[in-house]
């Protein structure tokens, strides 16, 4: 009995399944052309008629696609394609408004729509427009628009045909045309559009950031010079620039030797023992001279000062910590000279115009540690360092 039920079910399945497939095939065969197919065929027809020179038919197809096919879900023609077609069809009176309205509405409205398949419509519009640029410009000049609108369309047309895919004009050439328009028509209603969408000019940012690795020589004065000998210096620095001001953040580390025995509470730090100096600094400089070769900045700032045994001695004899001097406040002033090397920064950065550069830095500083609470430690420090580093100054869009 069980085998009988299985046989009946299998028979029904083999009958119903082909019938369902047949119905689906029939549904597909009878399916009307979708909106996407209509757009694709309409674009092909428009392209063919454009290549044939039938501009009247081009306008007819363009209007149909925009008015009857394109909707809130589907894009039939992209804005750039519509603008280029309107240059050919002579619809100049409506064109400035369409261009500016699209800039105001932005691409955000298009990102949620279904785009047409890729084709060569825009490419052929640009290529043919470049070949017939003089004719298209004459049509603009013969239109009934006011002078400011005519000049705007002339600039916009040249901007469109000079870009992708032909790249006939550089951005700087387009910028010069835009500058001329803005000078000629200072009250133009298209000024914002030009500044935001056609003229792309960048200026170095007011802010810049730098780094430096340095080494050099330090010399104590006064009682400090009697306690410690002159010392070698190394460290790292970070710069923050704004206009002509620079904030220097420096980590100054020096190594010297004691020139006398010291004692504190029965703990002895013997003569000729290694000593380490730590003078972190935050100073503010102002560029009094800056050009393509050098940057000269006097500076002044505050920091801290510490002198003590090296780490290995402290690990062996922890009691030596009682002989450390500081941390105490310190004041510093001096002169900073960046020698710009003129090396290419394009392999690291995107634009040499951003005024980024590599440098050698010569720096003289005079540091005044406030060791008033420590006997035999009055005095100051002269230090001269040479460093290598770089400054990165980004670019900012100049409207």
C-alpha cells in the first residue's frame, strides 16, 4: 500500500512540474518590454540619429525619454548627456537653469536610481562637440540670452568638452577662463556654480605639521659647568605650524660626565660617572624670513629640566635616585633655521604645490633651568643642534 502512494505522488509530480515550467516559459515569452529595455533602445536610437546628424530626431527622442520614460526610479539620460544634447538642439534659453538646478540638487538624487547600461552616447557627444566646437559656440552667441548667460554657456561648453574622455584642456586653462568670467561678470547669478563646479584651484593650508630627528652639542655655564662636562645631544621634535607661527615640541636628551664627587645622605655619586640630561621643551617661533630656500624663526618657550645618573647605574644602585636634580621648570629661547632641500615630495604626497618640503635644521638654544632648590646647580645651557626632517602642508580648496 505504501508503494502505491509513492507511485501516485511521483506520477502527479512528473505531470505538474512540466506544466509549471511551460507556464513560466509562456509568461517570459509574453512579457512586455521593461522600462530598462525601453531606455536602452531609446538611447541607441538617439545615438544613431546623432551620428547621422538628424538633430530634430535627437530632440524628439530626448524629450520622449525625459518626459515619458525617466521617473523617480529610472535614469534615461544623465545630466551631462542632456546638457550636451541641448547645445546641439539649440535649447539655450532653458540650459543655464538646468545646469544650476542640478548643482543645487546634487548627485544624491541619482544614487538611488537605476542607471542605464553603459554605452558610448556621452563619449560620442563629447567627441563630435569638440570637432564642431566653433559651430556650437556660434549658436550660443546667436541665441537671445543676455551676455552673462551666453558667456556662462561658452565657458560651460568648453569645460565639458575639455574633460573626460578627451582631456583637451588642463584644469589650469579652465581656471583661467573661469577667472576671466568672474572678473567680467562680478554680479553673475552663476558665480557660485563656477566656483564650486568648474574652477578648481587650491592653495596651501594655513596649518602644517612637521617632524625632526636631531643631534648636537650642549655646554653648561656657571655652577652647572663646574659639576658636569659638555655633552652630546640627540632627540626628536614635532612641529605644528599655523601661518607664520610654529609650535615646537622637542625631546632633548644629553649625555655627560660628572666633574666632581657628590654626596647626599651617605649616598655618593663619584666623579667621571655618566650623567643624563633631559630637557623637554614647548616653544613658540615666528618666521621672520621665509622663502623657497630658508625659514628663519626666533623662538621662546618653557619646559622642564632633569639631570641624574643613567638608568643602568640607577638599577645597580637605586639609592642614587636621591642625587637626581629636578624635574624643575626651565625657560628657553633661541633661533631656528630651516634650510629647504628642494627634494621632490611627489612620491610621498599628491601635489608639490602644497609647499611641503624636506629640510636640514640648524638650531641654537639657550635654556635656563630653575634649579634654585639644588645647591651648586645654578647656571644655564647653550645647545647647538643639526637635524633632518620634513614639513607637510596640505592643500585647501580656494573658492
